[in-house]
C-alpha cells in the first residue's frame, strides 16, 4: 500500500503545474499537487530533477522539524525537555488522549523522540506483511 501511495504521488507530481485537468480548478487535491509541483520545479521547465526534489524535501523536512520543536516546547511548560500527562491535557487534548501510545517507554513522560518512534511504529503496522 505504501508504494502505491508513493507511486500515485509521484505520478501526480509529474503533471506540469499549468496543465489543468477538466476538474482540477475545483479539485483541492489536484490544486495541492499543482502547487507542490510548482514549488519543486525551481527553473519552471515542467520537470523536476533530482537536485530540485532534494532541495524541496530537505526544506520541507526542516520546516516540519521546526514546527514540531516549537509545538513540543510550547507544550513542555516545565521546560524539562519532556511532556507529562498534565502538560499534554492542558495544551494538546489529542496527545493527552493518545498519551499511553506515544509514551513508548511507559515512563509517564513523552520526549521528542517518542512521537517519532510512535509514528514509525504506526506506519510499520500499516504495511502489508511480506
């Protein structure tokens, strides 16, 4: 399933940014694909080369990390580098609801590494058995 989604995304990104399908003006998914393609295609030649893709993905990962770090710090009101259930309940009800799942070592605290580990574990569960 994972490779199917990846292939569909790549196939969708291969569509030139200005090439509109009949319903793309009304289709938010197509608009997102077109916009993403446009941001990747730095030289606007209608193609994404490896260097363009790598720069885009590096920037995207850095932005996600910065957002995660800022949200984690805002939730960690004690400033001790970890989030307890009380901090989670006040700042992030979704984290509070899933605290036991995200607290992968069951020590009563969530550290920055644990949400990443929980996400990877959830993604592994979604993969078909081989």
